[in-house]
């Protein structure tokens, strides 16, 4: 689970401070990178992952004129819940603990917004628990989206062919299905 706290910065873009829930591993991999400094920033109910150097340029743009910057990791809903965006898939896939690989026949079904069923399951990370967040990959390790496991690895072995293995939360097809609402 992720917990975020925000503090208003001088430029109007709020700083995102990670709580202990995010952990040192993510801090090392996402924030304390060797190539450049990156930070998380909050702007208009969205959390952005942005190069620190780019943030200096963004500070010169008025808050009302600024639409987006960096990589959008997610958005806070009106009820205050945080929803990950498909734009963070590259980073999720890189550091995900649990992964599911789908057969070629299942790629299209998943990208069309369907759940992963056992028939389409090629393999999954060993000892994946039920209700765990997973990244869904093609057999050639291309990230297709992410979801939540409906069954654990052990339960999947006993599952009927049409049984749901993972619930689709977001996939690459979302770019096309929601292109009208991309920036709202």
C-alpha cells in the first residue's frame, strides 16, 4: 500500500513525500537514481513522476496554464481514492513483485478490457497470493497492463479453463478507449 502526504511548494506544485509504506527499495529505484534526480509532484489531483531538472522549467508556468508534466502515475478520485494510470506501466512492470504472462491468444482479449482467464494464462510468479497487484505481460515480456489476482498461484492450478485468474484494472487499450478524457 502507498501513503502520500503533500506539502505546498513555492511554485504552487505540491511536493509528494512518501510515507514508510513505500519502502527503501522504491526510493532507491525511483527517486535516488544514478542517472538523474527524479521526484514525485502533485498537480490538479494527479501525481507526476518528473525529472528534477524539468521541474525548474515548470516553475515558470502558471498553475492554470500547466496541463501536465512528467509521467502521470495516477489520479485521486473525487472520493479521495488513488487510481493508477496506464502511463505508469513501464515503472510498475520494471519493479513489480508479482507478474502474469498471457498466451498470444489472450493478449488481445486483455487489451480489449477483459480479465485474464486460465485458458489465456501462460505462467505466473510462483507463490502469488490472492488479491495481489500484478503486472500482465505478453510472452515476449511486453507489459500489457495491470490488475489484481482473483486466485493465488495454488488456486489457479485447480481452476476451470474459463475461471478468472486476474481482474483487469488497466491495460494499453485504455489509451484508445479513453482518449477523449486523457487530460481530464
